[in-house]
């Protein structure tokens, strides 16, 4: 059974690889050592061949790609832990960035995100969410691909202008709700939505790589700028979790995870979260374990995570908490109660006395039972503490195995182009048919074009691969979001049903 040394107290504290998909929590106040703890865990997982995905909210985690070096402070930590023979090494890393500035671009299509998650990004109310869901349904029924922001804006405008025609089949479509959604899209575009939504969309398999030596690749998302749009940040990571669930097969409890996902600033996920979506997140966390994915929430305080989710996080690392106010004291007490008691450790008292890099730790044993809590020092990392230089980052990006795969956006024919073309056609023809009555046999209309794509997809196989041409990638991507007008209603898998995403079939 593979064990990874994470900390050292009265005895060595190991994270068991077989239990790393049982999820976990890393908590503590700002400046107490959470990022270094995350780095130590990511290193250990990488060394045993487990890929990692982590959001780098401060830029510090990028140093994991470089070997560390000695310093007076670092050497003092080694001496205090009795570590006389220490080697430095970096981990294979891939940098990602929604904005494409500090890493490879990360994109999703509008259709893959789905109406429920889109509603979360736009902070829509229940009525507005219902309207957005109808808009997605209309697009699906008419074979209109929703790939980027302008596609969604075009279909919103079209539905608003033709609301009376759609009322009989889809119900009332409020102009006020459409207007609210459109205003939200404008704001989202200003926050970076235009860069995030589009193609080529992220292939989840690119996150599951190992290097030539069998070390797991550490995928680092540059999230410092993304945090300026907290709704987009939290929803993006939730979408990524749902995509992992839909894409990966069932594996039960493997000897080691297929991927470990670190969700930093986790409180942003649960802030002002509608109850229906919180229930779905609880199901995601519970079910994704069977796909071999471990999720570690990183946050300042355990009470940031709902109890129903917190109860599923078996591995706990608690750094220091402050207790200056009644609210702080309540949080300390709540955190202390989440641990399996240890008569030798007064958790509620110790939790406010921990030094930087020191933590209260309880990890799962080989039977899946939480060990008694221990006070311990987190091991130092083998890699560099702190960020890499811009030159080092650029060199890693250029030498990456996926360099050039996502850098060039693809803007193919989708809802925007088809609706724009139909408007132009309608202006020259009296009594032009609506999208829902498009001639079934037209080889140049929506159905003919969509049918051609379907035929190509069925002939070429499933998901996009790195060796595909741009055209092949486009064709295969189309199969993930085709409408029922070609007898293939947009399918949303289990997680799609839960979160509003689309299944890639």
C-alpha cells in the first residue's frame, strides 16, 4: 500500500494513495501555510504517478515546476524535523489560464456549460433561469449550436423577437427576463467570458497525463485574475468537476487516484448558492469518488463548507485559526469538533496556537477510518517555494506537449451565423419559415448541414484527439451539442442532469 509522508509529529503522518480519492480539506487562516501544504501533497501525488489539478490563486504554486534550494529558514525547518539528507526536485507541470496569458487557454462551449451553471455565473433568479433553460431547449430543438457568447446573445435576441411564435410550444418567455440575461452577458463578457466560451474546448484527457518517468503532471490554473470574477471562477471549477465525472469510467476504489483536484478558495463555490445547486454539488462530491477522482477543498475556515459536504471529506489538515471575535470562537469550536478526539491534544486550544507550517492532521487509515488528530509539522516541499519567473513560465508553456493545441480559437458556423443568415434570407423572401419549420430535406439548411456532421462523426469515432486536424476536431465537437432535428436530441448525462452540462456522446 503506497503511503506518502505529509507531516511529522510524534510519529510520521502518511496520506495513503488508496484513500486519496476519499476527498479532503485543507483549512487555515491567511498566512498559516495552506499553499505549501497543497504543494507538498501535489508533489507526493505526482511522484507516485497521479496527475493533479490545482488553482493557483496567488501565483505561488507555479514554483512546483522547479527544484527548491537551500536557505537559512528552510535548513532550520529540515533540522527541526531531523531531515539531514534532503534532495530538491521539481514536478512536470502544465500551466493553464482562462485568459490565455499565463498558460494554455482553457475553454468550454456554452452548450457544455448548460443553463443551470450559466445561471449561476450570471446570478439569475428562478424565473430568469427558467427562461434561459427554455432558450437552450429551443436551440437544441432547432439544431443551433451554442458555442460562444455571440451564439447565446443571438439566440436570446431571436427568441425575444419571436416570443409569440414560441409561446404555444415552450410557454411564456418574459422580455424582462431576456433583458436581464442579456445585461448579465454583457457584464460577463467584460470579465473575460468572451475568452472562456468557445472552441477548441478543453479535452479532459489532457489533464490526466504523466511524463516519461511516470510522474503525474501537475496542472496549474492561473487564477489570480480569474478571482476578480468569483462567480466565473467557482462555476468554472464546478463545471470541470462535472466534466471529469461524465468523461471518466467507473473504477471503484483504485490503488491510487486517476486525478486529485484541489479547489482553492472553496468558500466562493458555496457563497449565495441556491439550495438546488448545493444539493447537486453534494451528489457530485459523493459520486465522483467512484471515478477515481479525489477532491480537496482549500479554504480559510471549515464552516465555509456545508456540513453535508464536509462530512464527505475524510482527510483533514487544519492550520491555525484566529479567535478574536465571538464569530471566530464559534468557528474554532466547530473546526475542533470535526476531528476524531485525541486525549493528548486539546484541539480547541491548540488550533489557535499553531505556528506557520504547523497543523492538526487526521488522515484516513487503510480501513477508511479517520485517525486520531495529531499536532504536526508539514513536511517541506522538494520544489521551489514561491512563483517562477515570467521567463521560466514562458519556457514551460512553449515546451509543453499541448503547446499549440488550444492557442488558436476556432469560430465555425453555429447559432450566430445561422440566425444571421436566416434573417438575411427572410428579408428577401415573403413568408419565410421559422426555425422550427425548416424543410426536412434541405441539404444546405440546418438539418442537411447537421446531418452531414453527424455522418462524419459516426464514421470517425468519438472524442477529439491531439492528432486531429482542426476540421476533425470541429466535427467531433459538434456531436457533443447537436439538436433533435437530426434525430439526436442534445443529451445531458447524469452530471448534465444535475448541473446543466452536456454529455459528450
